RNA sequence: UGGAGCAUCGUCCAGUGGUUAGGACUGCGGUUUUUGGUGCCGCCAACCUAGGUUCGAAUCCUAGUGCUCCAG
C-alpha cells in the first residue's frame, strides 16, 4: 500500500484511475488542478462543473479531494507558450507542455513534497518501473488508438518511476466507461474532452484573432508566386491547413508554408505539392525519458497524435539538435509540433520540430 | 463612338422551353481527436432589371443596365 495522489479532472479516465487505485488498497487522495478559470467571449470556462464532477466521484469513492491552484504556472507555461509560438509562426502543442510543467511538474512535485509515494493520472499510457534508480520506461497504452504517450515525451523516467497510469491497460474507451458505470461513478456518459481546454468551442482562430494583433498579408500560390488573396495574419495558418483561406472559385488549396517575416501564406492546390512533404526533420529542445539520447539508429517516429508510427533514422546533430530522416517523405509536418521517438512500444522521448 | 460577346449560389462553372436549377471551391455545422492540421458527413446559398412570346422561360424576342474583347 502506497500513498497515491491522483490528478482528477472531473473526467471519465481519471475517475476510473482513482477508483482502481482505491480498489488496489492504496491510500488515495484526489487533487483537482485548477489550471484555468477564465471565461472567453462566447465560452464559459467549465472548471467549476468539472470540479463538481470530480468531487462527486471522490465522495463515491470515499476519498478526499483537494483543489490545487496551478493557474500561474499554467498561464506561463501553457497559455503564454501557445500564444508566443503562434506569434512566431510555429504550431505549438500545448498539451505536451501541460504534462511537463503542470501534471508532472507542479502537481507531482507538490504531491511528493506532501508525502505521496506515487502520483497517478488518467492517461492512456503504461510505465515499467525501473529497479534501484533506473529510470522507468514509458510504454504505449494497450489501446493504440487512445494512446497518449505522444503528449508525454517531455517527462523524465525518474518522474515516471513515481507515476502510475491505472487505465493504460484498458482495451478501449468504452471499456473504461463501462468500468465507471459498474462502479456507479455517475460520469460514464460525460463526453470526452476535446480541443485546447482553455479555448474550448470558441476555436483557435477567433482566440488568436482576439489575442494577437491582426496583420493582413498576401496569400501566394507556392508554385507561381501569384497572389491569390489576402489573410488576416500568417499566424492563423499551419502547414497542410485547408480551411480558413477563404479562396473560393478554384480548387481546394492547402497551406504549404507560412512566413511571419514577410507575412506571406504560401498555398498550393496540389495535395502532393513537394513543399508539403518532408524527408528530414531537425528537432530542437529534445528530451529523453531515459535522461540521455538513445543510440543513433532506426526508430519509430510519430509527428502527430493519431498519426502513423513511421520508421526513421534518428541521430544527434550539431548542438542539442536531433536529425530525423524518413525513408519515405512525410506529409505536412508543422514546425512547433512534437516528433516523438519510439523503440517498439517504448516512448523514448523526442523533440520539437524546428524545420 | 462603331462591331462582337457575356450577365446563374460569396467565387468558378453546368444547365438552350417543362430540372426539387446541378457541381466544385469558400463559408457554416457535425464527426474523428486530451494540440494544431488533415480526412469524412451534412447544411446554407443564385437565374442583372423591365416588358413580351408561350399552357410553360435561366433557356426565345425587345429595351435598359453592367462587364469583356476587337476596331479606332
């Protein structure tokens, strides 16, 4: 029996995680991380409802639930990070940062400081704890479709040594919901969370338009340099994007690249436009679960959540950069997104696509 | 100013006497997804104006208006 602090979001996954830990006989304490409470125009932040859901589950399980204020850290490391990246023409992945700095940052550190042996979350992932100081290995969930290790690559194996993911072994989401229903947790019908949590249904486009200064510029055909239209800011677009260009009349066009310096958005009607394909990536800000880079060699690499695992050569490059080379070109990899490296089932770590 | 041509969803086109006026793109919504994007599904939306011919007009005729091209 261990003392386990479980992050409870008010959702289905973390509720079942807490329930399973209680059943395993641990001394379980629930923590609701209050990351964001601010409403946006047209969107009421549902944090209080989520907290109420988490509290209901905690009562059912007979455990304590506390609220920890993480708003400062969340704003600085997730929300501001997101805005800054978009302002610089990159396409950030806020959830990756949230896992690093909030769930396995602020939350975990405070839990350990208060005497927790382990922290737990409702992530779809598995850990293999290392013995005697060896970092844990992070493994993909049994449900390959729900696997969330793509968002977890920046966290260290030392941290994962003290983390457990009780639902990582579940076959699929409906099994998780069914397990919640069996236990009478009362939230089995709550919809999955979706989209950037603090932006909600408002949508990224209008959030960015409200947050960043508009900067009208040209939409240019990648092949010919012909000006096809105007945009409200190159920061609104990401590689491969189709919607939002407002170019009627011709064929569908896709964003090939954006240039925040010249404020130009390059587009092509050719889905197989050479500019949309990448054979080689340079990663920056690499992190490795084991604490050090794996030996150069062939691994599996994923450049988007729910994207295929592709074989690729991964090797250190100048400085702290990492070079990833695919035998076959990959379509629409956006700078700012994560490239996550796997060896079989194991998530080794990764980096942020520089170019 | 003469000669010719064209005016149909927001855009680009299809439709030459009887169509629920069709498609593509855009936009909007949904779905997929604990990021962005993609994909998939669905929805909105139009016959330049005024007369006429006809049982019936986007379609034929006349005039007007607008645009394009060739002349000069």
